[in-house]
C-alpha cells in the first residue's frame, strides 16, 4: 500500500558526494539529512518535516505543523530522544 503520493529519493550518505551538498560525515551520522532539489539542507526533525511536506496531503499538513514554534521545539526534542535511544528499538542492537 502506497501511503505517500511522492517519494523523495533516499541515498545512503556513504554513497554521496557530501562536499558537493555541503555536509560532513559527522552531520550524517548524527541525524537524518534532507537536501532539496533547490539545494536547501535540513537536519533531524526539520528533515523529517520536509519529507512529509513533499509526500502530499494529508502528510504535508503534519510536516508544515512541525515548523510551528512550540511544535518545532517538541519535534526537535522528540527526534533527538529517538536518535539517542535508537539502539533500544528493534533492528539496532548496539548502544552508542
């Protein structure tokens, strides 16, 4: 079942010319990165919000809400918590 109308291309950072898009390996290991067709770079919860915006309705509404002050702060803290605790979730057995 296809839940998104539009799918951004997903590329492993190890297979990307990071210098060409203005990123470092450290940034890529710390958080998910978004590089838009217009060259805009976003990280962490902002990157997740941009994926939702591109996905089309109804997801784009949630993505736009993630940029609202207050909600953005909660999204950023939530993203950081999940990133810092990802080893607790199934599929990533090694703590960092």
